[in-house]
C-alpha cells in the first residue's frame, strides 16, 4: 500500500506543473507587506522631516522644558515624566498579575468549563476598545477610589492603562507557556520534582523570552494610548504647574503624558505647535518606545542563550 502512495507522490512532484495559485497567493502576501512598509516609511519620513529641525535647534532644551503657551519655550518634560509613572504602574501592577494568572491557567487549572469560559472572556477583553477602559477608569479610579488616587491624577491614569493591557499580558504569557515542550515538564516530574519546582526551574526559564516580548509589547501599547487618559483627566492643552510636594503629591496631582502632548499640539491652531512641535514630540515618543523594545530584544536574546 505504501509503494503506490510513494509512487504517486513522486509522480506529483516530478510532474512539473506550476502551482499558479500558490505563486499568486505568495505574490499577494508580498504586495501587502510592501504596501504596509511603504505607508509606514512614508509616515515616519514625514514626521522626521517636519520635527527633526526642532530637535536640532533646541537640543536637550526641548526635553527638559515644561508645557508653555509659547511654542519657543514649550517642551515635553512633563509628558516624559507622566509616561514614566504610567509605565511604572503597568510594570508593577499588570505584569505580575498577568503573568501569575497565565501560570495558573496553563500550569495549575484543570481544563473545565469554567477555565474555558475565563480564557474566552480574557481574549474578548483584549479586543475591547481602549475608550471603554477609559470609562472604567473614570468610574472606578477617578470617582469611586478618588480619595486614594487623588481623582484625575497620574495614579488613576496608570491604573487604568494597567487594566487595559492586563488581558494582553495574560494572553502572551499563556502562549509562551503553552509553547514549552511537554517533555520538559515530564522530565521534571520523572525525577520527583514538585509542580512548583518544575514551573520555577524549567517552564519559566524556557518561556521567559516569549513572556518578556509580550510584556514589552503591551507596555509599548500603554505608552501610546491617549483615549483612556483623556477620560481620566490628563492635560492635553495649555500648561500646568507641577506639585512641589513629595512622590505621593506627584502621583495624586495633575499630569500629562506623551500621547496627550502629541494630541494637544497636533490639534492646536498655531502652526508652530501643529507641525514642528507635534512632530518632534512624536519622534521623542517613538524613541522611548523603540528603546524599550530594544531592551526587550537584548534581554530576550540573553535568555535564549541561557536556555
């Protein structure tokens, strides 16, 4: 029975008939990639061409200056500080909870209806528009927990974005854990290791590159979100004075972030704000995100070498 099958396969391979549909599909995919890259490069080139002059003329002054009604004095320092605090909240709250939930669902929870229901809802939450999370943050972190967060503050904004990226962290971490070969777990159990020892010493180190990549991508999304921050009260136009108190006063005071500065300047009627400053702020935001991604790539490569 095997011989006729082998003969048929060999005849099929040597028939010489061109796979027209396969070649057409491959060409269509390549064309889609080229169109996407062309649009991306066009946008980046336009932004760099418009905003690079501001960065070269003002240098570090653009990074260290605060918001101002005068375009010659306006800078992004308050936005950088706000984005830093938001990233800190995402790292402290979303990453441990998300990775822990993924470990439980993949390594400890049984395959029951409840578990499948939870997984489906987590994937559905990952597709919810960000403005919905903004409404959630407004209701919970601004109104209900306003006494703790200070209302419309960077704490409320950071917690809102932590909740926003939490489903993404869970999904990416779960996929990385699911990609670990089952033989690795079986080998650990075979030598008498407990489940926690197998997860800690074998599964997590193997899945670390994938988990790290997913968490940094979710952090990049949090740094680029503007809609939730608008709803929780981030400053988008004008200027404001920062609090002169300690860290708690900073976290509970008025704030802005890099996406809000870009949004406010891009919609400003003054052409200096709308073109040069907005493009320069976009370049700074891209540099921050690319730096985070670059650090993630270096750490991922290091973990892969260790693995």
